[in-house]
C-alpha cells in the first residue's frame, strides 16, 4: 500500500466546494490606491483615531455600533509582529458595511494612518488641522462674545451721557424760563406801582408825596427781599437737583461696574464649565477605551484558547 492510499478522502483545499473565498474577493473587489502604501502601525497613535472611526461608522450605519468599532481597532492592533493587510481588513468589513462603504472607509482610514506615521506624535494631519480649527472657532466665539459685551457697555455709557446732557439742557432751559418770568413779573409790578403813584400824586401836597415815596421805598425793599429769598430758594433747588443728579450718575456708574464684573464672572464660569465638560468627556472616553481594551483582550484570549483546542483535537485515520 502506498502512502497516497493511507488516508482516504480529500482535504478542503482539494475540494472545490470549499474554495478560498478570500482569494476570490481579492481578485474581484475594488480597492483604493492608498492601500498600496506601507504603514508602520507602531508609529501611529491609535487613540487619536478613535473619535474619527466612531463618527464615520455612525455616519455610514446611521447608528452607533460599539462591536464594529472594537473590531476595527482589534484588526489595527493585531498580534505582536503581525503585519496588517488592508485588503483583507476591507473584505472583513464588507459584512458589516456594504462593499462601497467598506472601500471608502478603508481608503480614508489608511490615508490617516499613512499621514500619522510621518508625524512625530503619531497623529494624522487632518485630525490636527480639525482640532486647530475647533480651537480657533472657540477662540473667535469667545472674542465675539467679549466684543458684544464691550459694545453693550459702550452703548449704555453713550445712552447715559445723552440722557445726562438732555437733562442738563432741560434744566438750563427751565432756569432761563424762570429767570425770564421773574424779570417779566418785576417789570409788571414796577409799571403797576408807577401808575398807582402817578394816580395818587395828582392833587396832593408835598408832604403826602414824601410819605408816599417813603412807603414806595419800603415796599420796594420788601419786594427786593422777597425776590432775593425767592432766588435763594431757586438756587437751593438747583443745587439739590444737581446733587441728586450727580448721585444718580454715581449710582449708575457703580451699577455699570457691577454689571461688567458680573459679565466677566459669567465668562469665567462658562469657560470653566466648558473645560470641565471637556475633561469629563476625556475621562469617559478613557473609561470606554479601557473597557474596550479589556473586551478585546478577553476575545483574543478566548479565540486563542479555541484555536489551541482545535489544534489539539485528534485526526481520524482509516486503518
């Protein structure tokens, strides 16, 4: 009996029913030209690609898929010393994504990996540029908010200055009106007194006129005293009004200073809350990455144990 007849049957390689589907896909599927570039995965910081991978998979599937995301990074990490085959990885992703999405995804992913291996930090240039744009946009929003606050403060100051000028002009106009009324009243009283004196002087003696002159002088002194008291009262009211207006200005200045301090505190609180949110997001991403790494290590260990069990199974022979 020859060696060829010792085992009966055919192997899976000899049976046409068990042909290598991967080789067939390698020949029939379309691949992006970027997959021809060699990539050293050790030079790439894979954690920086995780947000981009999650975003692209969610956009293609219309929902989040943690299993597929973990599968992608498991394929990228691979075994120690094992070289990544991007075409085989695209074939494996075709079952999760369709053929077109798998080709587009692998083309973009491999371009990012090729760009990251040339960067000393292992970060793709596109992701770095996106992060710079986000920081620049955040800075521009902060500057625009500060500019709006300063513009509002300037507008309030201008309104207060215009209001103060209007009140001052109104007070001056009122003072001129009162002065003109006082002058008109004095002129009218003088004319009336003069007419009364002229009427009394007709047909009177010199002594009577002297008495009337004395009475007239006394009345004029009383009128002057009254006018002086009235002017003093007007001046006192003007001083009180000016003092009240100055107090209002001072109070408004203090309120404006408090508003400016409150706006600055609100800006600091918003900046601190944004930093806390970013720190919270980073910590949650780290926890998620840690749990994903634990799941991947558990799957690898289970896969290796199943492979060892399959290798240890005995081979049936026909005697």
